[in-house]
C-alpha cells in the first residue's frame, strides 16, 4: 500500500532544563541542531512559542493576584469571627479591663484563636490537597508539594489567621467605662 520507498522520518524529542525554557535559548538550540549532518528539519513550535510564553507569564500574574485576593478574603473572615468572639465575651473583656488587665493580656486569647484558625485552615487544605493528589496519582504521574512548600503554606495560614484576628481586635475591643 505505501510502497518500499516510504520511510518514516527519524525524530528526537528533547526535554530542556528550566533555565533553557525561553524563546531566545530555544531558537539558538534549534539553529545549532539544524547544523548537524543528517538533520533536515528542527521543529520546536516557533510559530506559537512566543504567544504561549506570554500566556504562561500572564497566568502566573493572575495566579498571584488570585492568591492575594484569597489571603485578604480569609483575613477578613477571621477578623469577622474574632469580632463575633469579642462581642460574645464583651462583658468578660470589659470586666478584665476594669480590673486592670493589660491590653496584651486581653488580646492574647483572641490572637491565639486567630492563629489556631489559620493553622487549622491551612492544614485542612493541605490534607484535602494530599487526598486528591493520592486519588489522581494512579492516572497522573506527579509528586506532592515539597516539604518547604508545605511548611510555607502552614506558616502563611498561621500568619493570615493572626493578621485577621489583629484586624478584628483593632476595631472591636470595647474600651473600659470610666
């Protein structure tokens, strides 16, 4: 059907290190490879590579923007929860301030509550992500987050909870009656 003159072209697929994954270096590499004897054509997506690189850069910026929006949102939710906790315990807080408790002594339990909320949220999110990762590991070859990233997520969750509780306390602690 295809005849004896039919030959499939030999091909070589190359994976690049991350520092080589930009348009200039790839085009330089393609030019070098096309100079080898027996190489008739080098195809590397020269038509769509600049647009794809730009799209990936835009997606990275959108990812950072979305992460910032989520951090602010979580901080505001924790601030609201702390405001509710202060309102629920307003009589106790007022009594403590009348009896001479320092500002730090009154604030500490609420800050600790915000810290624990942030830690619980980040650990819960990591556990959910790990469970999904394990479910998908049978069909997709991947690895879970490195240890440094896990620690960073936990620290960021704790810091976000602490910041949210600080914001909530700054506007909701009652001042003592005189």
